[in-house]
């Protein structure tokens, strides 16, 4: 495709663009259109037509992009390493628990600045389904805010205030699924063929059973299996996480265009970082575990290239809690090198910190980090000690064997230790989702309780209290001082908050 054809289609929506801005936009197209096309061509036979339709989506959203965000775009183009600056520090919080609502968050900006925060991740706040909603990750409408937290106007006002104070807002964008009550799913339930094609729907168990032979279960305790029968659909719908979370079909280019439009629309409200939730699951292939497929990275490259044209201030953060050998691809390897997400969680660093605290031994930590792949220099890690999620004890069998350990036994030890069941354990955590086939268990808990502060305070022993605090300080020093990224403080950890049972 000629760049001029793409640019002409985009400019149809922007007829009165001044000369300088037109030249600047042309330069963005010149730089990023090849990456957009390459990503689309790896997935869609009709890639050029999809690209032209993407140009229309970009033009429509560019026409509505506020001047102050256009100015931010220009600054970020000239400082592409903005998220790698040594002063970057992040904070993860639930809006309602941190400040009540979005207006309350704005009132607490001075507290965030006192902590040195330059990046704020507010946990899911877009409208979820009523009732069970996987902590807000079953989104019923990406264009509305939870009513108890405020309105979209409140979100836009908060983004503006944060931006004025030098703080970038990160929001979750769930890529793999939507709630059964989402407008796309509602239309599919009514029988609309356009929207049925947004999902994986099968008339009988033939295909689901074929997929199930190689699919793991994410929540084996309360959501076994990966498919759910729906009476209104008269079919089996793919539901990796829960029966009311329907996986969307990214092999349909309409889904790509919908998500591009959503990202640009939210970017125009002032969102600067998108946490791409459940990104590893977005492409399905029979005979595999349907995670980390090559098309995931091609699609992310296409999305990123398009967003670099339409909202260059925006960055992507991949929520890919996967093995190290799979993780590095989310920052870009091979032909996708440095062309996908700018940020990714360093899950290995987090797990190894806790492993070393329990074992009093850093050999496994050293081995794991030495074997960890180098990232592209244009990307950064999101380093952390705890977050909203459980800890999956992702200890590599290869790394364990290299230091004389049995990987499965060490994973069992860590699960027992942080549940408080291992002799001499200082931790107070709770088990989460034991896999009966592998014996693996995950662990939930606040950092202070896992580090021994809860048990120490109950004992009344000042020495144990001091030891627990030293563990917390040491653990934070490691991930904050690791470099190569944005250290993320989980809400309450700066205060040593304990488990809330």
C-alpha cells in the first residue's frame, strides 16, 4: 500500500489541518504504517482493507483529540524514553479503597506526589457486569465508569489534573474477553450474525472437546473447563476465565477495529498507559494451550503502530504473567523487536524476591536473573513486590536444577511457607486455586503479612517486628533499585498494611 493512499484516507476526516501539523502527521504515518501493515498481514488476508478502515478510525479520533493532548503527543515523540526516567515511580490502587471515588483521588494527588509517584494505575473502574465480575475484569461497557466511582467526565477531569502534576494514568483494557452483558454479547444473544462473529460459538462439543485436550484451567476450583453452554446463543461459547466472561475472536478484523477505536477514545480522555489485560490468551490455536501464540505479538504490533499515529503519548503495558522465555516476546523479539508493548511485568523478579526471603538463599535468584533474556532498549520492566493478583510460584525447573533444587518441590515449599504451614515460617498468606494435576498452588496476601509483620505483631516480640520490617525494606530496595523500568508500589505497602480478611 502506498503511504499516500493511507494518509489521504486519514485526512478525509481532518480537512482543515494546519500545514505544520499535517507535515508532522505525515511523518508519523511514514514511520509507523509499515509496522501496522506488517502486523495486520500476519493475521488478516484482507490486511490492506483493514488498514484503510483503521485510517478512518484514526482520523475520526484525531479530529477529537484535545489540544493539550496533542501537545503531549509531540513531547513524547521527542522524549520516547519518558517512562524510563530514573524518577519514574508507580502506584497501584483501587479507587474506592484509596480515596472513595475519582474526585477523591484528585484530592489525594498531594499524597501521591509526596511518595514521588509519576505513574498511577487505578484498578478496573470501567463499568463491570452486576454481581460477580472478576474484580472488575468482566467489563460490560468500556465507555462508562462504575457509577459509585463517578462519571466519564470525572475520569477526564482526573486525567487532566494528574497530567498537570506530571502523573500519567494507567487503566486496564481487557483484551481477551468481555462480560456476557456487554453490548457485543447482548447483540450476539439476540442472534445478530455480525456480533456472533465477535465470539467463539460452537453448536456442539466437537470443537470444544478438541481444544480442551490441550487447554489448562485458569480457575479450576470455581470455573472448570473453558467453554460454557448458553441457551440464548444455542451454542457453546469460549469462556477461559468464567462462564460470564466471553472470549472475543481476534481473528475477526472487526474486533481489532473496535479495540483500536476504544483505545483512541479513552486516550482522548487522557489515559496515557493501557494495561493490556490477559493479552497472552488472545489468539486460539488447536493443539496448543492457546497462550503466547505468534499472532498475539503481530496484533499488538499493529495496535501499537496505529496508536503511535493517532496518540503517540500512549504506552502499552503487557499483563503477561508467563514463563521468562515467553515473557520477553511481549517487549519484542525477532521481527517484532521493540515494536509491541513498551512495558511488561517482571514477574520473575517478584517471585524470586519472595523465594529468597523464604529460603535465605540467593543462588536461585542469581541463576534466574542471569538466564533472563535481554529486553529491547526502547522498553522497560514494571517491577513490583505485590499487586492485586495472587502469586503464582513460577519457578523454572531448569533454573532450579542448575542450583541443585527440584522445581516442583521448591514450588510446594514456597506455597507451604507463605501459607504459614512450613515449620519456622513467618508468613501469613492464603492459598488460591490449587491445580490437582500439577499440585501447584498460588498464594494471596499483603506484602507486610507475607513478610512476617502480622505474625510478629501478634507475638508482641520487638525483635520479630524489626526483622519483618527489615524484610519489607530489603524486598522493596531490590525491586525499586533493579532499574530498567518503573517500580510499582501496591496501595498500602508504603504503610505496611496487613491482610484484610
